[in-house]
C-alpha cells in the first residue's frame, strides 16, 4: 500500500527539438534532436515523487503491446508501485509526438483512441489506506464525464483522503460552475489558458473566484515564469531558469506540491516546492528528465 496514489496517463513521448509548427508538415524537415522518453501526466507525477523519496502507486491504463510493457518496466525500475497498472488487449498504448519550439513551448500530436484517452472508472484502483490521491488530469480522458467523476471523487472523500486534481484543456466547452465534481476537490491545479477556458474569464483573479464558487477549497493557477496564483497573490519562483522544454513542467509542479503536502508543509511551503520542481523541469528535454540529474 502506498501513501500517495496517482490516477492518470502513461505514454511514450517522441520529442522533436526544435520544430517550427508551420514548417514541420511541409515536407522533408530537419531538426536538432529527436528522442524518445516516457511521459504522461500520471507517470510524470509518480516519477518525480519517487525521486523526492515518496511512496507512490500509479493507477494507469496501458495497451498489452511492446510500448505498454516498456512503460511498465520503466516504472518498476524507478520504484513506482505498479500493482494498480492495468493492461488491456486490443487498445494501443498512447504515443505522443511532441513538437518543441525554440522558446520551449510545445505542440502535441496524438491518437484519439490510444490508452490515454480510454482510461475509465473501471480501470481506477486506489489503496484503501493511502493519504493523498492525485487525479492527474481532468479532461484528458474522454471517458470521464462529470457523473463518473462525482462517483469517483465522492468515494475518495468518504474515506477521508486528500484529493488533488490537475487540469488539461477543456475539450467540450466545459464550464466550472456546471461541474458538480469540482466541489469534492481539495487542491486544484490549472494553467492560465485552462483557467480562462474553464471559467470563461480573461482575468485570472476572476478565474480564481469562479473556481472557489464551484466548491474547490484551494485552487492554484500555474502561471509560467510568474510562478502561480493562489489566494489572490502571485508566488514567483526563487530560482532563475533557462527554459528549453516546458513538457511536463506542470506535472512536476504538482508533484512538488504533493511532496509538500505529504511532508506536512504549510501551503506556502508546498507552493515553494512546486515552483522549484516546475522550474527544474523546463531545463531539460523530456517531461521528467530533470529528476535523473539531481
């Protein structure tokens, strides 16, 4: 049984540095580097947390194919508890093509029917005695509509477990005040564009108000170089960084925050740890590569 349970995606990333998105598909194209790596929101959080000496279990869906077994081996080699990993035949393990631009921003190409998009309530496994559950990305799986999330999140809260949820871009024009599942969340993380889309506001302070009105106890809005917005204040990272790839930076931010919670830090300490991890992540190509350089 693991103290922190992560629910989310695992995939293979094919990272292309550096790619001009306008030219990439125009024909023969040369770039500086192409590399494969392991990624996905759930896997990234788990790998960072293990590097921070946390006891972590990952609940994720993989295809019963070579890519899926490679991911499973990687998780085991890095001491992530894989008891809650599920293999399913007749689906493909998700592979993501990541086009990294010169400023470190990236664009993704991926299958709509890979394992990442098919993770469902039936695949979720949670240790009864865990202390923290992180649902690694709202909206990333097309299988989880609001009613299923209410069922999952309410069952987690009934056990007295702290519930953390990260966000991805709303896919179907979802609106925060229409989502009943949000009221079960203790700590909620989203970036600027996700917050504006989910709250239908252009001002981040107004977005924060909407998220609180939706019932979230502690919304945290990730804001890139500005750090994050929490409770009406910006918390800026203390360290300066050279950004070369933002892939997985948000996942590292969340993992750092979870480590703070697990270590019983106050909210400011959690944010400082989150900013530190997110800042380190952008200094390397690959979503979790930075932890192998500690």
